[in-house]
């Protein structure tokens, strides 16, 4: 029997190391050019053919980055929003008047751009017009819907959906907890946030239904010795019964909304307890 692995190309053989000289906090592609975002205020551009080069973009740390097909947009603790193209040419797009940290940036359709500083989110169109919105707490994440100028803003206790080019009031979706980032599905039907606890929370935008996805680690760190007579804690090897894995997101109702007359199956520990009784 021959080993087929000997004829399989190795990914390692098709890569090359790039010395950045500082910690990398983000990575993007501009065509065939790999762009590494450094925490110390610079970008390293590594073209497919040629030597990498460093491009300074901020007078301080880079706190956020996003990219489209033509540019890398970064936000820094110098209060600036900077766009850099594949040639290494940088342009300052905005500067916070109070020199607040630019915590998050996002790029949207038709050249739109968004960034946040503290509780304030700002959207800038390709034509240069800007609008600002202050939410209830510090912004945790930004994401554009795939169509239109609709921005999802994550923050404490939920999410705000804002049509930045309309005069209508923003819509707020509530869910208690700290929401640290946000993403919108490519078809615009769902919006998902990551939370401080090991949980994702989502909303189906057609009817605003909640979707909660939580899980526990398969391998937990060893616990400290328990007191005499204490019962050992149960460890879950899979998602809890209330969880919905990301691959199961559909138009079906969440597990907690069972059809009338349908009972939830008892858990294995519950069955064991009844047998011992």
C-alpha cells in the first residue's frame, strides 16, 4: 500500500514567513498583497512578488481595521481614521475633534465607511457626507448590511439598527448583557452579536425573533480540590439543550418555542436519577 500523503502538496511549502517586527493585530488582502496590521501604528505590505515593506499610518496604537477591495481602513488611539491602498499611500479620512480613541471601523457598500469613538458612531458616504448617532453605551462593534446604508451597532443590552441616510428613528433590539461585536449575514436576513460570556445572540430581521447560541468548552481546566462530601460538577461534552449551533440557523423557531403539546425530552442525568429512585 502506497502512502498517498507523500504526493499531497503541503501548505507549508506554499507559504513564506514575513517578519513584521511588532505584534500583528489584523490581516487583510488587497488583491495579491497581504497586509498585516501592527499594533504599534503601522502596516506591513507583503506583495506576492517582492519584499515586504512597512508603512506608518498612526501616531500610536492601531485599535481597529477593516478592508474592502481597494483599501485598508484603520482607527487608532490618535483619534484618526486612515485609509491605505495597495501602493502604501495613506489618506486621513477623519479626525476626532476630542481626540478620542477610534475603537471600531467598518466598510460598507458603495464606498461607505463607519467608525466609533465612545458612545458615538459615525457614517461617511463615498461623497463625503457624514452623520452621527449616539447610542446608550460604548459601542461594541459595527457592521453594515449588504444593501443600503444600514448600520448595525452593538452595545450594552442589545443592538441598534440605523439607516444613516434616512430621518427615521433607529431601531433597538434588546437582549441583556455586553455585546462586543456584530456581523450581518450576506443575505441581510440575520444579525449576530458576540457577547462577553461564551454566547452568540442573533435576531431574525424579518420578525425580530431571538436566536441564542451558547456552549461550553469540551475540555475544561482542572478545578481546585473540592471540599469533602461535595458533589462533582457535571461537565457538558456538547452544547446545552438551549443552544442552537450556528449551522442550524434557519426559519425554524428557537428550541425554547416548542409547538403546543410537544414536551422536551428528559436529559440523561434526569433519566438516571429516576432509575436510582
